[in-house]
C-alpha cells in the first residue's frame, strides 16, 4: 500500500484490520515488499461524525455502541477501496472515502442513521466529494427515524451502556478470582479491542462489558518491547475523540480505558521488540482484533491476571489461537500456564511446538536441538509370538519370518515411552521394586504364546549409569530397541483399558490393543517425559491419556495402598541340603502346577512353584540335550523357549540330584515336553537311567526311535545297528494304517482333504447341524467373531450351514452386514469369503468336535505347484480322479507330518502322507500322476528301508513310461537335476486354473 498524500485522487486497495469507532477504520495493505507486517493506516470517514464511546470516567453518547458495531460488522476483515480526501496535520488525522463491494461505506452508515454529516464551516475545501448525497441520505434517515434519529421515546437513554468500572478506566475493582469461579471452563462471548502482543489480548466480555486483559493459556509469544514515554500516545488513531475536522487548540480529552492501559508503561525506558514479536502480534490482530471471539477462562496467576483460551471464527469452524500461533512458530509452549488446561489441549500444544522446532519455523529458525541418544527405526515392523516377558516394559518376540525354532528368531522389544518398576537382580541382591512382579505377571498371563504385531520405533544407547540392567561386557553401554506391541486377540475386559486411539502422527489406526497403553492404564508403569527432539512412541498421546485415567482411578503405583508383598524362596541359589529337605513338600501331590521362569538349557529349567512360593532348578528325567557350544544346543534351547518359556505347566518330581536340581517330568497343555525334544531330534534318552521310574517312558522311546528313523538333528549321521538300544528291543509294527476315505477338496496336484468313511462323528455332526434352528442375522456388535473362532457359515454354492473357522476378520470390528470374513470349513477343507450376514454363533457342544476334514499329501511324489508349469493340469487331473460323492478310496498312511502345527486355516495342521488307491482299482492315484507326467518321484536316498525301496522301484516304472512318451512335465526332456529340487516356473504357455 503506497503512502498517500492529502487530497490525492488515487484509489488504493486494503483490508479492514480494526474498527475503533463508528466513523473510523484501521486499514492494512494487501501485500508487503518489506519483511515484517504490512503497513497500516487509520482513516476517518470524511465529513462524518459518529457518537463517541465512553472514555475514562465517562459514559457513551447515545447510540455510540450501536454505531461502532454496525461499522465493525459491515467491514471487519474485508477488502475495501479507499482514497484520502484531505488531512488535518494538527491532529495527525487523514479523512477519506471508503468503498466496500462498490458501495460507499459513508453513505451506508449515514443512510442507516448511525452517523451525522459534519456541518460545513469555513473550510469548505475540506469535505467529502459525496457531501451532497450524504446530506440527502441524512435527511432521509431523520425522516424515517433510523439509528441515532430514532423517534421511539427513551430509545436514546436505552442505547447508553451501563458500563462496569473496568470498562471506563478503573480495573482495580475487577474481581478476577470471582470472574474465574463463575465462568471457569464455560465459553464466554467477547470482542477483542486491543492486541498487546501475539499472546495477550484485551477484550470486552459480553453482555456485561467487563474490559479485561487475557493472557493466552499455555503459550507465550515474543514480546513487543516498550516504547519511550514521548511516543506512548494512542489518541486519534484508535477513537474518534475530536469532532471530525475540528482543528481547535483545545486540550485533548482524557484517554479511553484501552488507551490508558496502553499508556500505563509510559515512564519506562524504550525496549525493542523481540524477533518475530511484530509478526506474532500481526498474526493475532488479523484474526482476532475487532472480531467476535470465545474466551474460556482457565485460571488466574499470582498477580490476578486472567489466563484463558481464545477461539476465533474461521468459516464454519472455531480455531484455537494458541495452537495456531505455536504451529506457525510464533509462540512457545509454557508449562506453568498449560497446567491449567486439559491434558488433550496440552498435548496438542506440546506436539505442535515440537513440529515447529523440527521445521525451524520463524522464532525457531536458529534453534539447535539438544543432543539425543535416540535414533528413529523405520520400516522394521514384524509379527511373531511372544516368547518371554522380561519385565513390565520389555518382552521377547519370535519373528514369524525366521524359521521356527531358530535362535535368531527371538527379538527383544522394549515398550516405547513407558517405564515400569525394575525387576532387580538376585545376583546383586537387588530385590524387585514395588509392583514389578505384578506388572510382569500381568503381561505374562496375556502375552505368552500369543500372536502380536510389533512396530519398531526407535533405538537408544544406554549406559550402566542409566540404571539399566545390562549384561557384563567390555563396553559400558548398549543399544536398546523400542517399539509398540499390539495384541491381536485381547483378553476379555482389556479393551476397556486400552483404547483404539489413532496414532498421534499421521498414520493408520493401531492394529489391536496397545500393550504399553494397557500396562499404563492398569497403573503398572509411568509415561516417560521425553525431551524435545527425543524419539517417542507413535501413540504417545494415547499413553498420556491412559496414565491420566490410572492416576484418577488410583490404580497400581498411583494407589495410596501398600504394594502387595510376595516372598519367594529361591532354591536355585540355596544349598543342596535345603533342596533335599524341600523334596517331601513336592511329593505331597502327584502333579504340581508350576511356571517356567527360565530355560537354562534344552532340558534344564528354573521353575516357580506358586503353591509352595519357591523357585527350583528342574531337569527332565533320563533326557539330555547337547551341552553348551555343542551342535544343536542353541536349537534345543530355542525350541523349549518357544514351547514352555513362562507358560503354566505341571510337573511330577521324582528326586533331587547331587547339585540340588529336581528331576522329573513336565507337561504343558497335557504334552510331555521331553517327548517334544526327542521327536525333534534334539535330545537323547540316557541308557543308565532306570526307565521304569519315568512316566510315559514308552512315549519317550517311540519319540527317539522316530527321530532316528528320520535322521533328525543329532541323529543325522545315525546308522541302524551302530548304537546299543536304550532299553528292551521293540518290534516295529510293519502293518501300515489304512483309512477308507472320500476326497472333499483338492488344493493342488499333491494336496487334498478327505473325510473318513464310516466315522460316527460325521453322521453325528450332520444330525446336529440339521437339528439347528438358524436365527435371524445377529445385530452388529452383539456377535463379534474373531480369528480362530468356530462359527456357523452359509456355504455360497448350496446355501447349507456348516461349521467353519474364522481365518481372517475385518480390521477394526464389524461395521456393516456386508463386511467380509474369510472362513475355513473344518469338515470339508474348502475356504471362501462370506459376508457377516451369513455367519451365526455356534453351540459350544457342536463346536467341540474336532474338524472332520483331514489334510493329506500324495506320498513319494514331487508335484508342481499351481504357480509352476503343469501345476494347474496336475490339480485338474487329481480333481477329476478323486472328487465325487460316489468315489471312495483307501488311503495307506506312509507317515505323518506334524510341522504344520495346529489347524489355522486351509493347508495347515497335521498332514497324512498317503498312497491313495481307488476301490476296485489296481493303479494308485500316485502312480497315475506319474504315468500322466504330472509329477515326479522324490529324490532317492543312499540308504532306504527295503519296503520303501521296493515301492519307489515300482513307481519308477510309471515315471519312465511318462518320460518315454514325453508326457506332461517331460514334454521338453528330463527336468531332473542333481542340484535342483523344483519345477521350472510357468513360461509363455498359459494353463487352465484348478477347479
């Protein structure tokens, strides 16, 4: 906006920044070529006089407030065109014409009766060029009785405001505490009359017109400094005190209350504004000055200054002035006044300041972040099962992407941004802190063996001085990894304590229950107050909210009650005599509940006996794993950690050895864990130990023999006959089990599902399903099936209702009847997606029977997968040969593969490796697949049992026939290779999909 000269004919564009009275405007330029706020100008409407507002100790002229409000609502914040018509240098004023949307503002004011036209004196040149029209409009308003010309009796007196002392220059009688008590937390309407700096405003509180100064809560903008005494006069620029154009030499009238407050520091020396002080003030002025705002009083400081939140309108929404200033780098977060606000508002301000610092906005341009020992971790999310709970804020998770049982699978994850009581160190005689055991037990009962999602967030280098228990080593520091852990299938009731809050940074909704939030909400830990630029949890706001709930609920460490005390006798560090003396107590019951506290080796553990409040060293009777640094030692330890670490178990103690270790058997979920070790080929039976004293001794022998036959792990170089038997010789049952089956589903050319013919469970389940009365679709929220649940599902092909397992469910719960669930029909083996409306809860008695569909694989064959060439043809051929309600087969079980674990969906669970032979047929399906060139034989081994060798020799004839005839996979020649155990991928040839 260029500087104007008195009487200039040039028109300019500007925006109305403030409206001090009914005949004056404060204008600011639309653009600025220099740094800082744009220039501004105070312009009085030429030839007009509006009623004057009350000054110190005085009262309003009639209709003064209505006149000012009309002009304010008409013009504030809008773009106008203006021209300076004349100036009066003696009073430092400029008078001009203003147009809003091509309408003369002066004419609008006069036509509504809110100002009168100045009487023309001797200075005829100093008048508005629109004077004649203004006089005509004034006469018209008088005749109509508009505005100040109202003819209503008593209207003039009624328009005079009854102002409190604070509004007329006497703030000493303002009861700040009383005002706060009457209005704390309640929005109050106000009009901003002055902006002292970016975070301090002076407002009229409506409808009582209390004139107060409000410091914006939670922030502080750069100071505007102080002006020298000679320059601290506000006078004519803010109010229309003198008559329009009156140049008499009479003394100036007293200042208004706003001017008096501004001039109160006149005696002080001049202090220059702080950097960005003017920008912050301009930011607040352009949004709040002369505007309707909402004030929420938060508190009063020790000097009786009011602290509050200010909300200004922007379109249809209300903006928080404090948050906007901080986000734009024009204010800093102030803890003492922020403590008066709600936690949510405080967190937003703190987060906004941190972001402004990172972006180095305005007042943070030269900000240097403090040194931090944390570093962000990106793109390292993984899923896995929880193996160990180290403490309330640290767990060990086995990564699903690394082979099962591998020691490398375990990853230690410290929960981000929380701190729980320390577990102590028995070796240093450090006892657990209050609630440390409770915090760990809380997580153990919820996490061990459960599937979790882990979002790695940051790492931090810690030293022994930080108080972190670190392993001894040459270095005095180590790096700890921190992340957020989410439980996909929470325990009932936990969802109430951990909200499904969205991350505080931009991102998707958190997947499941946040474990850290759950711990904090139960009062088992506190949230770390990070320094600026220190990495933190992506869900930090949710953690703070959970801590607030725990504090208000006086839970856990926030409780005034004494913490629970538990005395545990540790027999692992006691003398052998004390361990022997304790043996009778463990013999009182046959099987004793225990918790596996630690896996010392593959066969030796530290157990907690809750009933006896003691910890013992325990070892399997007659079973030994490789020692430390021996082959497969780490694998044995990893397997036991995956299977029993920190799980509830049952033990049967037989005796105590000379080192004070108790010997016996251990069961987890009714499974003898020594059998698991032996089956995996990670342990040996000791021949010197009396097998008659061991429960399940025959199972141990069978497990070891199975591992030997398969040459697993420690038996990889085993040759039959080279080792003396561990016990009485057992005659292997050469008779193989044969099942009569029907094929219900084909997965590919080598895998399929069967049902056993004549199985009484089949008819029983069918009768139970037929007797069920299918109810109407459940109400959303009343039935929430989750992954792994058994439900009733309606098969899309024939609309029949069948038992099914939920394989995948919609994230975030059910929101619509059309939400899709992936289900696996456990009695048939097929899998499909069905809408929520086609699911029903199932009676527990019907769900209890295990699935009737058994996964099978063709023995001795390598069949191309569906992604390989001839894979679809192999699946098509198998389907044509086996599927059909009238086709029955004899399935001879060659061996069983249990590596698939429990059934979790299609293709999982135990696999029966079979030879499939149709009734009244001499050619097995296995042989037919070879004959058609749709499969090939497994690689022959150097040493094979005679029976297997005979079968393979027989099948090889069919493979030779296919090779000779160039059928299927042999079309282009021999695909076999000494170094290759896979099929060529699908090339240019397009093949048909499976049925």
